[in-house]
C-alpha cells in the first residue's frame, strides 16, 4: 500500500559542488502537446542561460554597482539625478512596472494551469502518496508509479513503470510526456522567471536615480533571487515550482501597486499591509516547504525485471520471440498512444529495456535485443534524487535564513522585554501571552524592514509623478 514517511536524507546527496548530472531538460516544443508552451526554446539557448557563470557574473556586477552608486549618492547629498525629473523617466518607470505586472500575472496563470494538470488530490484513490509523488517527481506521466527519475548510482534516467513509461533514444524522458510539472509548464515558465530576475534589478536603478539609498536587504534580495532561481531550474529541483508560482503572484500585485503609486492613486493601508504580509509569509513558508522535501519518502508500486528472454540471431526469430502476450500488449499500447495523439510515447513502446530502481542491474536504451518481463513490488523511494536538487533546496533555505534570524531576533527581544517587566511598570501576563505578543512584535519588526524596501520603489515612482 502506498504510504508517506518521514526519513533522513542520504549523506551522498550533500556534496559540494553538486554533480552536474543530469543536464537540464528543455520544455516541449510549441505545438507538440495540448499544453505545450506558445514558443519553442532551442536546447542550446536554454542550457547556455543556465551556465552557472551567468547568474554569478550578473549578481556580482549588480552588487558592486549598487554599492558604488550608493556611495555616489551619499557624496551628492542624496539628491535626485537630473534624468529622474524628466517625462521620459516617468514613462520609463510606468512601462517597467506595467511590464512586470503583466508578465508576472502571465507566469502566475501559466503555473496555476500547470498545477491543475499535474497536482494529484490527496482525496483521490492514491491518497496522500499520490499528492507527494506528483510534487516530488517532475518527469514522466501522471499516476502513482509512472514517474521517471534520475538514478545517480546508475548515472541515468530510470522509469518506475518501464513496460509502459519509456525513455527516448537519448535515454531521457520524452518532452511529450504529460501529467507532471516539468513538461506541463515549470520548464518553460520557470526558465523565463529565472531570466526575469536579471531584469528586476532595474528596480534598484530607479531608486538610485531618485537619489535614494538601495538598502542592503534589497541588494541581497535581488542577487540571491538570481542564484536561487538558477539553482532550482538548473537542477530541476521539485520545490522550485512554489517560488515561481507564489512569487509571480505576489509580484503581479506588487508591480500593480507600484504602477498605481506612480500616478498618485491612493492605496488603502489595509491592502498595502496585506502585500507586505504576503511577502513575509512567502519567505517563511517557502523555506519550510523547501526543506521538508529532504525529509520525505514514500512507498509506491514499482515494476522490476524478473526475467530476460534472449533473442534469436535473425530478425525473423526475434520477431517470433516477441510475439507474446507482452508484445501484443505493447503493440496495443502503441496504437492507443497514437490514437490519443501521443506519437512520442507510441514510438517508444517498442523499446523494451529497463532497470530496477535501486538494486537491480543497469539498463541501456540502445536497442538491446530480447524482451523483459516485470513484476510489480512496493518500494520506498526518497522525494529528492540528486545532489543538485538537494543543493537547490538548501541554497534557497540559506538565502531565506537571514530573514528568519531577523524574525527570531525581534521575537527574543520582545519576549525578554515583556517577561522582564515588573509589577510596578506594567502588567505581566502568562508566558503564553508573552510569547504571543512577542510573535506579533517580531512580525511587525520584519514588516517594517520589508515595507521599507517596498516603499522605496513605490515612493520613487510616486515622486516622479509629481514632476510630470
């Protein structure tokens, strides 16, 4: 029976630098499936942009430039630059914010649709294990036991159902496989969202042009976001979908807010505070959700080989040997796949190699003669498969750690202050009340820090409007 377990991750997953295998798989070509992206991305472009030197170089240049321009603004008494008072600058700011609001909304909708097609309900026949499987395994087709995962021991992709869910001639999952997050949208929207992190540094340019100081928190946020998105997409790490989905939704609201402030449209305080709250919750919940992946495993049905039937030397005898119930079943599958429009899957029904997921022999997808028989057995598999996925998870957790530390610092200060009150200076409640109030104070402290960063961009846009 399929079950979900709490488990400790293998130490082999915690290596630095992480393994470069497997190579990131590009999204499906446009028009190849019903849910294929609107445009095709050449594999060379896709993977070249994910070269680690790209985000490191851009993040370093950004951080150094922001620091230098902060010093320049201080030397000028933080006076606005002349260009920031022009109509051209105003409309540039408006166009920038409108573009990011629309783009972020488009990404959010795209990821929402991808989740609808991929996420399995815990109330369905496969229960919680089905939900966990749909979130942990990004490749293959929908259904418990239908995933394709990269096996670091065998240095290759393996299928949990090798009799029906097959690999391409290159030994990789098919781009036309549907029902899991990567092909359903994460590969496409996640890649563009990664690139958008480079463009978002214009937020800092706008602030600096107004003579404002770019805070350390903002510089850290932008530079870190580049690296986090790179790691998540480059290593196809399961929890990166949340960063893309939730962050794009918040950004759609945030840049809409910036656009409205550019035209001096009054924004209710409650809405502004809600935006800040969503940002804080995203940080704290996102880090916890990502870390959880390293401690989850689940039991699922997996097909394992039990017998290899040797092929005759001639084509005729090989064809005769394959005319078994399994061969007929494969032929039926092939016609059914083609009838459903899944030419990619149909073309691979004939390839009949496989391997046991964790303990059986390595398989090769190079036309090995013969046929295999399988039996289904339950195996416990980890949510995370590679050192790259693990690196991406814990890089994101460490990136969000300073905000968590800041929260704890505010909490401890408030708790000590409240529990240290004397009866003459104030009423001291129970420890439970002190903890509750300290939590509220810590939240407000974080809110002020995040709100300050948000206001810098919003105020900059609003003041431009004053000169328009």
